[in-house]
């Protein structure tokens, strides 16, 4: 299934007058603050968030998976789904693949299919957190950190194979997330585990093409509950720094202990030129992988405040980070959820773009916290939804993607095409 421009147009015709009214009003409000709304719109139009292939099917909680209908059955159908998201919101122009779940059987066909839908291939992800059938060595006690050099070899080779597929598809980065860790004090030698991980990552790093980046993800706990080899941004940063200039830290919003100041981590990494990318999601307790903006939209805005500050500073050593969602759904229609996530990210970005940075700096330099808060919240509390809708309209996408998705009955169509009981590969 594909969403056509005619379908989008018909949907947009229904809401166009109302949209014009709200956007014109917002444009005036922004004008009064000396903000050129078109400049913000252009940035939103250029901003693309990669969709993870594993978020397109029902993910499941740690206890059960309640599959929805019409889920993608193949890599081609996963690409179709992202193509539909992109047609609806104009902001999901990339897909992030996970190997071996998404091994392309016909690379040329996969490439041209994605290109026809306007999609690029973002970071490829390796998987050494579960055993595959016919695998020689188990990852039960770790992969790159394993005590047995043969298990480490196998995990390194797997990463090199992931790079190989990524190269064929035109991807430019590898994301490494390791489940490696231990559940009991004394179980693992911390120093040896980290050293082995570093040595293995070095070999993988050296196996990347010259124009590739490596993103090292961190996570404090889970699946193991006592220690994780790459537990925090400091450990990831340490590895990335020692690996080389094309290795970076990846921040997954759910991978922090409660109340961690993630925006400060972002600022610190950007100052060091080491923020490689994001896995956006939201959470209340841990790695909940809930819809972006569902729980803490203000925190997301504060994170984007740091990102914009870092990106707009001409002397900043940080390359533009890779924007990716990492999500897993059990209750919602995954496509509806992803539409909501992308919109929340765009909104937070736009809100951060309208912060009066000159005044904010003045407030900071004169030690005026009350004024600083006024400035931040002035931006945060401006309803920019019509501006995001205008960016979509200008990009040929839907004014209201969620509404369009429902009124086009996309899920019903998918169920008709693919069946009610479909089993996506992966988790
Ligand atoms: C796991 O917790 C990490 O967030 C990974 O980035 C990701 O969820 C995984 O690679 C997909 O299962
Ligand atoms: Zn992640
Ligand atoms: Zn995670
Ligand atoms: Zn997560």
C-alpha cells in the first residue's frame, strides 16, 4: 500500500481554511517577536527523523506481545510503512535497519524501493544481544566482552557483516548497542570486560569505511541488573574518544536513571564534539520506549534548547547528530505512535528555535534566573502546532497526519493486504 499525493490533497482540502486561519495568527504572534516563521519552517522541513525498522511491528512488553494486524512481513513492507509515514508527515525520510532482522535479499531492489519513496538508510544496527539459530557461540555471558575469544570473534565478525550490508545500502554509520553486563556482584571482572569491549570495538571501527561513523550507545541496566559494560555517557565517551574521531556517543533518552539531567549530558558531549546521535523515546521509569513527548515534553524541549545552541554555534566542533527514534509498542498502532513521536520531536525543535538566545544569554550573564525562566517558557508555551502543519503542507505532506491516517483507514487496508495475524521479525 502507498499513500498518494491525491489522497493527501483531498485530506488537506478539508482542513485548509482552518489551518490558514491558525497559521496566519501564529505568524503575526511570531512577527511581533521578530521571528521569521519561514526560517523556522525551512529548518523543520530539512529536519528528518529516522524510523527504526523494529518499531513498525508490535514490540511487546517484557512479558507478552499482543500483535496488531497488518504488520510488515518483510523488509520491503517495513520500507513501505516508513514511506507512508514520510508521505503523511514529510519528516520521516530515513529508516534505520537492524541486522540480522532486516538482511536484504536483493540489495538493488531494496535500494530502489526506498529511493522511490524518498527514503535514505540511516545507521545500521548490529545485534549481539540474542542468539541466532545455528550460532556457534552463545551471547548468554556477553558478546564483545565475552571471556571466550571465540564468542568475541563471532560478535566482531557480525558487526563487520552489518557494515557490509550498510555499505551496500548506502548507510554511513553503525550503531552498537551491547547488552553485555552481569547480574551478580563478582560475576564479571569490570576491567577485563571493558578492555575486551574496547579491543573488539577497535577492530570494528577499523573495519568501517573512511566516511563512516560509529555510534556507541550506553544503558545503565537491563537486560542485566548489576552492571552493564557501557553503563553511561562517560563510559561511552571514553570509548569513543579512544577509538578515534569518527566514533561518537549515542544518547537514548530512556537509558538514564530517573531524573538524570540529559540536557546537560547533551551540552557536554556537544562541547567535546562527541554527540553522534539520538534514540528518541519517552519514559517514566526506565527504558520504557514510549511515545516521544508522551511523558516529559518539557525535558525534550530543554534537550533541544542545548541541541540548537550547539548546532547554531559556528565554533561548535560537533557534527549534526543523527536523529533516530527508538520505540517499541504494545498497545498503540505503531504507525500512529510514530506519527505522534515525529510531531513531538519537530515541535520541541521548533520551540527551541524560537528561544530568544540573545536575551537568554543576557539573563545568564547578569545572573537573573527568573528572567531566564521567563524567556525559556515564553518559547515553550507558544503553540507552534500550526507552524509544523505549515511545514508539512509546504513539503507536500498532510496538514493533520494523524487525522489523515485514520480517515484513510490505513490500518484496515494493511490488514486486508497483509492479514490480521502477521509476525514481524525481531523482538
Ligand atoms: C536497547 O535498549 C537499545 O535501546 C537499542 O538501541 C535498541 O532498542 C535495540 O537495538 C533494538 O532492539
Ligand atoms: Zn536505543
Ligand atoms: Zn533501549
Ligand atoms: Zn529505549
